[in-house]
């Protein structure tokens, strides 16, 4: 059976609850009686709310202790950073030590998602002896293919860790836990603790590619520009791109310098109204939206404001060619300023820094 899992603290409870609601509404064939939540400090009242959502669909929430595992990892590898103040995302590389032994296939989904389609296909997916399935991230995967990025264990695909499908029997048989530990032993500081760690730890032979519809990230772009942007990497087929845009199974509300998040005022995502419809059905229906991120945390300086201008252009109707031209010009200017000021290179997704 395919089990669903989240790992959160109380800060992201609303997003996780809405994601859970959308999953259960659109997956009536979900077989397990339980949904897992790895608990990094969820308030008892919010645990009740999650339980109420699950009970509507005849399910229950099983709360798991992830802190014991990640605290021990942090003790051994103190350079492993938290993500926005919590170690919850770092549960992902250690799910084999956290979930019960009877779980074979596990779908780990980030809280900032909306599940608007069926995941039944993932239950039957032939993973071909691989341990982990995920959606490739276009820019970084293209960088690997061009030789501009090299991961520690030689994977030819860089994936986004917001949606992960674990084949735990193979994960345990291949001792992927030890692969993660060996990567941590290199004592490199990774940009995104869970995502970049997993990408550097997993070899190609143990990775399975999921279609783009299972992790739709680019909804903050205008629909006129989005297909051309995705096609520019040479990673996804035209059919895969169209399906992800028109019929996403899992929409991941990240990117666009926080402007993709519909629980904030000023969201640019063209799927924000869809998200708000599910919010209206949730226990958080009367919870006001958070502040406009651009206004509370405005970009500073010429380059910062230039970056926001490019992101704004992406959300508008001009041609993708114009956006690309402005983006490339800004990137070259940034590199020139960095050389003049002798600044260290920017730490990117997938790049290991000693």
C-alpha cells in the first residue's frame, strides 16, 4: 500500500492541513487507515484539527517522532543545518528510521502543496528496483547535462524534494541510509539541507523519474511564458509540460521569491484561487492571509530590485524571449559586480561548498 507522510512543526500547520484535505478529497481510493505526520512541535489543538480532517474520510493521523532521529544526526554532523528554524525537512533522508517497518511505499509531500488529482498511479508504478522517485528540477538537471554541476555520487538528475516516493525495501537493501551518512561525512555545507543532501547522496541507478505533474512548481509564471520556460531546459517533453500545466496532480507553492504562496497577500500564482477554495473548506477558513512578502521584505539595491522585476515580468504576458533577455542581462551584470567586488560565488541548489 501507498502511505502518505508529512513532516512539520506548528508554523506550517495550516498549509499542511489544507494539503491533507485536498489529498483526501481527491483520493477516495487511498487504502491505508492512517496518514503519517512526523511531529516537530505540533500544538495539541492543531493535532485535533488534523484528526478532524482525517476522520471526515474515515482515516486517522499517526504522529511519529522524528526528533530523536534527526537530533542524533545533528549531534554527529553539526554542520547539517536547519531549514527556516526547523529540522522537520531533514526527516526526509531518514524516513526508513522513522516510519513503521510495515510501510513499503511512502509518498512524502511537503506542507506547501495542493493535491488536486489521484496518486493511484504511484501505488502501481514499477520503480524497477530503484529506491526513490522524484520530479527532476529543470535548471539544475540541465546544468548537470552541460557539465556545469556535478553531484557527489554522480547522479545525472537533480530533483526537487517537495514530493518524494520511497521504495523502502530497496532503500534498506541498498543501505541508502549509509549513503546519506557518507555524504554528510564530507562535511560540506549544502544550500538546502534535505534536498541537496539527498541529491548528492543518491546515485542514478537508485533514482526513478516522476512526471512533472507530480510536482508543479512554475505556476507563478504567466501561462504564456511557462511552457517555453520549462521547454528551454530540454528535460521535459511537450506532452509532459502540457499535462502538468493543465492537469497537475500535486501543485507545489514555492518559488518566485515567495510570490507563489497563496496564503500570503499579493500571490502571483494563477492557481491561488484554487488553493483558497480548499482553504474555505478547512478548519482555517477564517484565518486571514499573511502579509505581502514583497512589502514586508523588499529587495534592496539595484540587483535585488532587478531580480524582482524579472520575476514580475515572468508573471505577465510579454514574450518569454523578453524575460530571458532581461534575466540574462541581469545575471551578467551580477557576475561583473561580483568580480569587481571580489565576492564569493553564490551558493546554488546542488552545488557543494567545502
